[in-house]
């Protein structure tokens, strides 16, 4: 996604959602700045673990009930 696309998409978010995006982006940027140049795959996975744990910001919109997923097949 380009910078212009991101800025345009931000216009459609509520102020609270925009602030959340900014906070997550700032956190990721701080982590990226602090990363050593030769980070191992294990170290990188450990640093990203919190983002992928159940209940994190990246997983809050996932559908955890596989039964409900079957209902979506007719929407394609």
C-alpha cells in the first residue's frame, strides 16, 4: 500500500481508530529502529509474538468460530 493510499484510507476512520493506527505504527517503527542488523528468524518471531496472540490488535477481527465461516461461502 502506498503512502497516499494509507493517508486516504485514514480519512474513513474514526478519530479513535486513526489514533490506534498511529500508535501501532509508532510501536512498529520503534521496534524496527531498535532491531539489530542481523536478527535471526527466532528473534524476529519472538519480537512479533505479542501481535499475533489471541486478543491482540491483529487478531481481534478474526473469525474464531469455524462453523460461522461456512455461512460465508455463499457471499463469493
